[in-house]
C-alpha cells in the first residue's frame, strides 16, 4: 500500500451551493457530509446500506450516502434534509406535514424518510398506499411503526395537490 | 466501519480500466454502483489497493436492442433497467426479478453488471440471467470473450471473470420465431427487499400448438451458485404444460440441489421451498404463455 | 385531582414541539456535538467466544501517524474499578475492555484513539492479540447445570440468581382445580436496536476538574456508575442532557463506552469521542435483551376459571449481567396479567453464557412474561375447547373490583378490561374477521386471529431489587421538576433527564400550560445537566407522564400558590377569595380588583417591599414526586406494591401463513388501548403503534443468533431483521380512558404498551392459523423456516 494517499479535489453542488473540497479516496459520502461539511442532518445508522437513515438526493433521486464514495459525488447535485427547507429556511410542505401528523419520534430516521418521501412526491403527488410503502420500504424506523409516517406523506400529498 | 486506504482512479475508457486491472495483480477492483462493494470496503472485507471507478465511461451505460438480443451495459442502473419499456416488454423475467432487488435507493445506484459481478447465490439478476441463457462479455488486456451464464458462476461470490477482466455487458437472447413466452419470478425472504432465502425463475416457450418448445427453470439460494434445473427442463419439453406435467417433474428440483444451512433456513427448508417456488413459477409462467 | 374539570391543552391534538428540529435536520445528537481538537476512538472485537488473552502487541498501532493512544483492558483495570452490577456478584468483574479473558464474540479487547475514525480503524488492523481459545458455554440450560465450564470461574457457577417465590396456597389451588396443563414457551434473544448506535463524547477540564460528557443515554444511575467506575466523586462528572437520543426503548446504557471516553479524555487531555459502528453495537455493546425459557403449569376449572399458576423462568443474561437479572423481578408487578388468578409460584433463574450481555429492554421483562401468560390462557382455552374470548371474559378482573390486589401484593389502580376488549373487537370487526378467516381456511389457506389482553405496568419502582437482594433497601423512585418564572413573566420548565423520542418536552409543557392556564407553546422546556438536575430516575419504566407529569403539575401548583400569596398580600384579600385565571389574580367578588401576571413577576423580582413577610425574592419552584404506592418494603410474604399504574390493551391481529414457505403475513391489526388520560394524543398513538411494530419484530423476525460454538451470526442489519414498512400492517387503534387515581391528570404509562402485547397477539394468531393442522409453535421469533418445518416436516 502506498504511503502518502493523495487527496482528490472535487466540486459539487450541495443544497444549491457549489463547493470545492479535497477528500481522501476512501471517505464515504455520508462522512464527508457530516464531518467535512457539518451537514449533521444526514444520519448514519448502519454504514452497510440497510437502514436508509443516510439517504440523500443525488441529482434528484434518493440514494444511500453511506454506499457512495465522496469522490464519486464530483460534479453531482446533492440535496440533504437541510436543503429541503424553503428559501427563508422555514420548513417545506413535507416537513410541515411530518410535524402535523407527528411522523416521527426520536427523529433519527426522519431525514432519510423525508428524502425518500420528497422523491416520491416530486414525481407523483397522488401516490397510492403501496407506492408510499415502496418509497419508504428501504428506510427503517424503530419508533413509529410507520403509520404516522405514511399519514404524514399522505397529508403532504394532499396539500401539494391543493397548492397545485 | 471505515474503509482501509486505497488509490482511486476515475477511469475515462475501457482501455484504461483493463490496463489498471492488468497491472493490479489482483489488488485492483472495479467500482460501479458500489451497493455491494461499499459495505465490503467499510467492513474491510475487501481491501483493494486500487479502486477503479467506471461510472463515467459512457459506453458502459445503456440498453441496446438488436434483432436477436438485448444488451445491457454493465453500468446501467437497476432502476433504469426496471423502468425501461424495452426491458419490460422484451425481457419481462428480468423486470420481474429486478423488482425484488433491494429498494429504490439501492436500485438508483446499483448496476446490472455489479449484481452479476458480485454473484451472490441468492441474488435476483444473476438468477434471471441464468434462466434466460444470457451471457456476459468480458474484456482484459489480452482481449475480449463471452461467457455463458451456464459457465459463469463458480461458487458463492465467485465467477469465471478473472481479476484482470472487466464485465462490459450482459447479453440476453430474444426468443426467435413464432413462440409464446411466459415468465415468472418467485422468491421468499423474511422481509421484502432482502436477499432471497430461496428464489425461482421460470422462462417458458410454447409453440403455436401450445407445446413446450423450451423451458428454463433456475433456482437461487439453494446451492452454492444459482442452478438451472436441466433434467426437469428436458422432461418438460415436447409436451403441453399441465399441472399434472409440472407435478410429474417437480421431484427433479430437490434432487438437483445441495443447499446449505444457516440461521435463516435449514438445508431441508431450502430444498422443500425450492420445490414449492418451482411449482409456482412454472405454473405462473405456463399460464402466462398460454394467455 | 379533578377529572371533571375542563381541560384546555391536555388530551388535545397539538403539534409535538420536538418535531420541528428533527424535520429540519437540526436535532442535536451526540454525533453532532463538535468540540475543537476532538479525537476519535475505535474498538477491537474478540473473534472468540471464550479465550485467554496471552498477549496484546500494540506498538505498531501506536506508531501509526495520527494515533494518540492504544488502551488495553489490563492497563485500564489498573486505574478503574469494575462496573457495578445490579446484583452483588463480587467475583464477576465487568470492565469496559476484556481483562485476561474474553467472554463473548465481539467483546472489546482494546481501544484506539486517533485523529479520525479511519485512522483509528487502521490502527486496529495493526494490533496483534495472542489468544488461547477455550470451550465456550452457549446453551443456557447447560450453563445452569454446568459445574466445570464456567463463564466466570471465580463465581463458582454460571447461576447469577436463583430464587423461589410463593404467593398464596398454590398446592391447594392445584389440588382443588378440575384440571391442569403445562407447557414450555421460549422468548428469543432480541432487543430494541435503535437506528442510532450508542455514542459518547467526553472532555476533561483540568481547570474545573470536571469531566463533561455528552452521551446518547437513557438510564438512571448513569453518572453514579461512571463515578464509581472511574473512582471520581459524583459531582466531578457533568452529563449534558440536552442531547437528542436517537431511540432507546431501554437500551441506551452505554456505561462502558462512557467510562472509556472519560478515562481517555482525562489521560490525553483532549476531548475523545466514541460512536459505536453497527458491528461494534450489535456484537459488543452488551445491549441484547431477555432470552428466556418458561416452563409453566396452570390449574383451572372446567368452566375455564384459572386458579393458580406455576412459572419457572430461566433467562440467559450473557456474559456480563448488568441489571439483567432484575428483568425477572419487575414482571412480579403484573405476574398474573389482567386475570384473577388466586396464587402464584414463581421460580426465577438467571444464568450467564458466552454471549453479549443483556440490558434492560422496553418493559423490563414484561413482554416475555405477557407472552407466556397469554399462551397459558390460550392453551387452557384450547384444552377445554373454549373460545379464547370467553375464557378471557371469565378471568378478567372486573371494573368494580379496582383497586385490585394481586397475590404478590401490587394493587392495580384502575381499569375496565372487558370494555376495552370489546372496543378492540368492535374495531377489528370481529365477526367479519371470523368470516374472513373461515373463508380463507375454506379456500385452503392458513389463517388466524390473535387475541391478547395485557397489562403495561408504569411508573417504575426499584423495590423489585429488594425481592432479589434484601440489602437493596431502595424505597423511593422519584422524579423532579423545576419551574422558573423570569422577571418578564416567561415560564421555563426544567427536566433533569434526556428525551429519546417520547416527547417529554411536549408532555411537560402541556401539563405546565394546563396548570398555569398558559399556551404551552409559550413555555420553554430545557434539560438541565446532571450537576444542576433535581433527582431523576430517567425515562424508563413507562414513567415520564406519570412521574415527570405529576412533578410538573406539582411545581406549577407551587408557582400558582406563590403568585396567589403575593396577590393576597397586595390585594389585601385572603387567598380563598381570589381567583387565578391565565396568570391574572382577581378578587372573586370584585373582578376589577386584580394583579396581573406581569405585576406578580415584577413584585417577585424587584419589589421586595411588596412581598409577604418572610417570602424569598425570585419566582421559582421545585417539586420532586415520589412514586405512588412506593416507600414500602415487602412484607414477610414478599408482598409489595411494585409499579403504581397499570395500562391495559386488547390486541386483535389477523395473519395468514403461506403453507409452502412458512411465511407469516400480518394483514390486519386492531388495538384498543387504555392508558388513562392521554396528554398528547399523537405521542401516545405513535408509541402504541411503534411498540406494536417492535413487538411484531420480536414475534416474527428479530434474533441475535449464536451458533453452537458461540459464534455470533447477527452483526448486521442484513442478518438482524427489523421490520420495514412492508412487514407492518395498517393498524387500527382506539383509545379508552380509565383515569388513574394516582397521578396529576389521571395519566398512566404508554411507552411500552404495544410491545408488551404484540408478541403474544401474533403468537396467538399464528397458533390459531396452525390449529386446524393440529400444530402449535411456542418459540419466538417464529421465523418462516421454523413454521414451514412444523407444517411440512413434522418438527421445528
């Protein structure tokens, strides 16, 4: 193994802001978001791609940030839970709905749930129950039993439809 | 769970990939979607010296349809394949199989080639490819070759691909002539989205008289590799497929398998359930072909 | 106590105040606390279930760039004490790192501190340990009998606790009963497994000689245990409790992790943080749950009336027991469930084996016990050919019998079990459900309905320790609340503990708002650090609504009393003639003669001359609430009130089983739930359904599996199977309210309830589905391969 591991410079757009930084090749995207950029809303639950707590949007589609190297994010657009707020930093429709229907308890899985739900509702603001379940099927929640999460997503969908 | 150090190369061409692999002496590894490699890196079960990223090589991504085959390039995302109308209409068995693969977050990143390279004996895409007589194209510095699925799987996570070869694409032959095709994919897992405990993929062709001209049944999770039930297939060919016919050949399934034991299921379970899923898959595929 | 009064905020749907920070990514978990110069730790797991450590070579790891320190158990043991265990077991020395011997796969053998977690793991690769593998003890029944192969040879056996309890005349009840039966039931080794692992960050401050610690913690005695292990005075450690805990349900008790970072921080004079990764958490965190074998005998009459029960419970605590044996004692609170059973014999045994240690899990032993009790009731019904509902109706305690004292001495505070059961059946559409089941059966499918009627003891009370160890004379179990009113009149409520998803801030604000007639949203709630905190026993035991809620009501009452006294003095009227309304205090007979809240606060802070004689200036109140019914030692027959409040639920799930694969699908689920007054409906509903989902996991999927050689098989989320949204049915729920007479607003506990009934209910449903085949399963988790083998192979 070679001694001095070079860092690689990457440039990417996170929550609408373009950033350039140098990362070690082995750094995971989830660690980069948390430790290098202090975007602590992205949570780490398993680091092997099962729990979904670290879900983010990569170019608009949800992925696990623990299953991607930071260097691979070069040139991509990333949205984390922090980027889901409105421009004035107030919570967006989905975030409001999760509060109104109490779609969480400890909050740890919540950012990943919001990311998955956002991706769903962006594509389809009138999802069936099965479509909602498929969208969050890869996000484990230990607190809620999922019922109030589903209700939160349904509430957000109805508000989005009303808002047009 | 943090990866050990490695060099990272963002490959710009297939030539570059095979060159790095050739010089890597087995210590270089390709990353595509990373959905199986990343956990292995994080757990330090994989400790490559070099990781070669093939995501930016345009010619390794996409789906091509010719008169006699569908070619899925290695780096094509599982989600893209699943959503592709070409796949849904021309390779319905593959579409059915991919719907069982992981979750949308992993399918958005995971690739068809990655799943075939990882070759977990219980995973869905290899099983469907085996049932469909697919082959992979491989490339090394020495040249290119094709390997049929029947010769590809050597053991759990072991394939005929050499360390210095990169998987370029998987080729699915299209049924030729006036045939009716029926397919079915059945698997059982404790939770939806998990690797199958046992899975069965069936691909049946009937001629215009309803006689079985070709039958494929592949079982996953019940041996060290996904396996074709060739004896059963031979017995199905040449007759109409009826429930009685299926019953008559089912015993071949258990005979063909040597399953393992683990905390998720016993060998006996896998053998019995392989038979159950085989029956369901054959029945459903035959019914679909007869529609 | 006034049940009739008009409630403004309690029991009203209102947003949960914690949620806003969580949906915006602003929650502050321990991983999010960033201190300058923080170093990161990683641990080296043992690959052997039982091995002698001959040597540990750390030089290469220490030489690696970016590594500050490598610590082994032998070095640590020179400077710290073993972690205090629940029972007095002086020859079992539990250290944060293995000392001399490893006792299970995954036990931490060394810890590295480095500039980041990647380098720390690089260093782990360079540590060389020379082990001498020894034969492990894996099977708990073998461990119980074993005299040669001992997990802790100095202890002399593998038995941590073995006690016999007798309440009532069991022999004569058995002799007098028409019939009896016996069965074995097994509860599998699962746990709560929060999505956040345990983490801790410590910073030793040489200037103040205080060890600051941030930890993902939920436990009483945390700081005491840290202090006793490190040999520090208690007031040398300051736990920051304003850390959001990413789920716990009992298990976030990372004492060894916290001792390690505390020790290392003082040694290195830098902040040190250790966030368990998933592998370290699953294998090495000593956070597994009960693993229990019940052998039960029930005596009953032909009419289904159950007279007496004999229970033998053998529990596998793993290598280091912590407080595990007490999980056999707490269920004594409700050892007969909601049934009128006249006498009980209870033999409780805790053994150690070469497995990761057992930690308190949601309900503290009640979920396995309820599973066994419900199986007993179902088995009697089946034996007699009685309907499972009918047998429950004949044995349930009736609403006019409360408070109802059970043989071990606890009095159930209140309840209406038949009505709640009926509500559950109505919600389930029981008659249609029966028709659906029978139609499915007629079509050749395996279908079953589950019935479980279970209790959730809430409120806590350590007195069960005394039942196991009479030197543990602990008769209080309290919770404190402080309320401060500032000079502007703003109200701040202070709790002395953490929150891990139960919404304590919302609950406390709601009660303070209710009592003080102020919008709860205008009340600030904070978590004090442990040096500032009033006495607390932490959010265990379904107790915070009961205990912190009642303490908050008590503190609010004191605030009101003080305001009234100030008003009485300044309005020159007796208190009895004054009325408090939203902070304004006025003369009942002359409403214009009043003192506003702002005026009261001004007087309290600024106008000493207007204060009643002898009143201290300022405006704050403290209230420490003692657990209702506590304060007593057991009588000579071991009878004592354990927990004070008893919530009740009726579960009615519907399942179908694929006979070819053994896979169980939970297709419907109705639950009727009575926890007295609900303070925040969304919070209670969430915990009920969430607990239920957790129970479905324990019933069908989740197991920390070891092979016969003691190798650990469930280190990842791909092998330890927690239910996803696809495995949880659409749950229908209904509340019923039988207020508790013991709490401020009639509230009881609700955090454990779903989990305390779902495993029993799912087992009941699966067995109902298997009944037409003459089959029965009595082991959790009921994994599909076990059920399939039962159906198709004649054995499990």
